[in-house]
């Protein structure tokens, strides 16, 4: 199937069917998205929060092989909620369904096997379809925030939020389970941003189960520290 045809489907129908308000926190796979825009949103969000509290807990969430294990049925289900023309919806469904793959190595060829997960590398449809998958990955509370760039998601929970970081993270875990995604708890890190003007720093916050707390982490190409240095 021509890559040009896929791009036409994405530009002409798929992107236009996604409500703009559902993409306000996703900066990957969209014409106006970039890591710079994502970082600006992220920095604005937690610095705004720190104006009224002494710390913000940030979870840098990692999904294991996100693009390789995407469940096609989950994508098709979410496409059904968009205002896509029926023929385009069916066309994308056909593209995702009944795909076979083989493996060639040192002159040997494996048997054909049905593949109902993941995207073909370099697919013109795959990136936007992944954005569709994450449309409903949001926070429980409006006091908190989540900023997404492709499969990189950063959850921000402020000190005085009405919903705790534990509940917010459980919500992410439930989303992952519902969408057959796998959270990589080893690579998921917690970083706490402190208000430099706060009189007291809360170093006695309980650790999240199986999540390492760090004072510096790499996020979308930059290293950021808990004291806001980059």
C-alpha cells in the first residue's frame, strides 16, 4: 500500500477527525507538535503549580516497546468514537487486520504468522494512530496535569491536589491494562520539583511502590534537576 496514500488518509481525514481539545497535552505526531512545545507546556505547568505550593511530584512514565505492542483492536475501538467517514474507518480497519509477518535470517525464512499488534516501521499511519490510542490518557483531577510526547508521558501532581499521586498513577496503570500496554516500572522515575522560596522541603514523602525517586533525569532530550536547573 502506497505510503503517499497513507499520508493522504492521515492529512485529509484522520487528523481532522480528532477533536482539537483532546490533543492539547499531546505534542507528538501533530503538525504543530515538537519536543520544544512539550517542554514549554511542562515547565509552564509545574512552575505555575509551584506558585501555590511547595512541591510538585513528577512521574516520568515509560511504556515498554510501546509501538511494537499496540493492540489493533484497541485502536479500531477508539477510531469508532471519532467522526470518521465509514469508508475511511473500514479502510484503516482493513489495514490493521489480518496482517502476516515472516522472519528472514541467514538464508532461512520462518513460517508466516498473524500479527495483531504493533505498527509497521515507517508506516505513515502508525504515529497518528498511536496518538489516537492515547487520547483518553488523562489525569483524574484537573488540578494535576499530564504532558505527552508520543509514548513519553510526564504526570504532574501538586502538593495541594485533591487527588494524590498514588491515585493518579493507579489511573495510568489501569489505562495501560485496558489498552494492553505495559508500564516499565524500572525506567519510570519520580522527580520532585521544589519551590525555591518554600520555607520547608518535604523530604519525608513516601516512595511509590517499585518507582525510583531521583534528583535528576533526562526528559525529552534535556537533563532536569529537582531544583529546576537544566
